[in-house]
């Protein structure tokens, strides 16, 4: 019996991950989705099953734990994985010198090590079949470095560069890879970072997108053969302008901008 194509989406409880899950379910993919909040991700899975009539396996996974990553990759071996979206991640709004090193290490594991291991698990099969899609969710922060984000920005920068390297490794195989670098997006990520929903509004140079917009733009860009996607013309323009600045001027500008808009001051807390 032929097996349905399967898409794996990490961090699919809500936001961008849930939007990718819905989009690939709409295209007829069965899903393996991961998250940590059992009730919420089960509710997401139920909605997708009812709406699109596809199979959805929920794997509760803590991606900072090696054994839990192995449990996920073992489960994936039983499926023909056509799509992998590495969306799971978290940030930490703190100065590195006053941060909890354990949390910083977990952040690096979730944003760097877990995607590496999951990609390594699915790539051989994709290459043999001559097709497959890998999407890594990076961040606009790789172009717009701000205070209190040192490890997060470094991890997301790795993911972008890693994706570009994979693209070169995979040229001619039929396997597509993309790094998506979203700007401010209406998800619960920013609320977890301490930004109230009431502040998540368009204001001056600050513009917000919906998860669905991010997903739709990224998939359109993938069809065009793009390897790095910066969703939204405003975000593209802003990142371009900021990266034209001499670095000394950029550092001063971004520090002052962050203090004004996000209260990010370099002092012991």
C-alpha cells in the first residue's frame, strides 16, 4: 500500500508552526507535529484533522533533550518524510553577562543542534528519492542585531548560514532548502519574551505580520528558487538599509532604538 507523503513541523502548537501545519495539510500531507503544551497542540491537531481529513501524529518533544530528539527521529523512520519544517525555538531576553548559562545552552540546542539532527535524519531518504523540502525558521535578527539577544541571534545566524551551505551540498539532488527570516509576527513568542499584546501593533518603523502571511510568502519564494526568504517588503527594506550603515553607527543607532522601543538597557538586572 502506498504511503501518504508526510510533513514534519516542530513547534507547531501555534503561530508560524501551526500555520505551516495547516498549509501542508491543505496540500494533502499527513503530519507529524511537535510541541510541549499538550492540550494546545492536541487542539491544533484536532482542528487540522477535521478540516483537511489527514492523519496528524502529535509527538510531545523537548528539543533541548538528546533522548527526546532520538525518540522523534525514531518515529520519523517509519514514515516517508517529504517536508521538514524546523520552526521550534525560543528566545531569552537578557544580557549575556547576567543570564543563566543553562538556559543559553538549551536555547542553542533547540535552535541549532535539534535542526541539525532532524535534517540529518531525513536527508538520506530525500536524496535517494530525488525530492524533498526543508524549511528552517531563522529570524530578521540575523540582520538586525539588538541588545539582550546575543545567543538567540547567533543561533539564528547559524541556521541561515547552515541552510545556505546545505543548498550548495544538495544542488542537483532535487531536494530544496530554505531559511525563512521573519520580522515581527503575531505569535506568542513575543509575549513570552515580556512584550504585552497591547504593544504588538504597527507603530512608525515597527510593522507586524500574521503567521499565515509569513508562510504564504515563504512558499511562494521557494517556488521561485530562493534560498533565503525575508517575508514582507518593509522588513526587506529595513534590513537592507540597516546593513548599509557603518557598523559603529549601526551599534549606536540600534542600542538607542532598542532602549526607546523595548526598554533594552545594558545594565545589571
